[in-house]
C-alpha cells in the first residue's frame, strides 16, 4: 500500500509503546511522514516533588519509546 497522505501526527498519551498501537499502525500505513508527540503537562508536574517515582517512570518509558521509534525509523 502506498501512503496516501504526506504527514500524520500520533499523540502518545497513556500507551507508550509501539507494538499493538492502533494510531501508530494506521499512521505508518497511510502517511509518508509520521510525527510522534508526548506532552508533559507543567500544571501536573510542577507541584510534584523533584524526585517523584511516577515522573521517573514516565521519563524512562519515554526514553524507551524514543528508542523503539528510532528502531522503526531505521528499518
């Protein structure tokens, strides 16, 4: 299948993985260029302590997602 649109945006919210991610799957099939985004909300993060395990988990998950996306882009 040839991509029918030039660009697509995939907004990662709760599901920070590439496997079995419906929006990512459809974007990769339909678009020549796929942009991925995750938004860190300062209103949620700013009141939290600096060393918060929940935030560290999200940041670690984002680093892993970045590596997964890089591997997809290299293939």
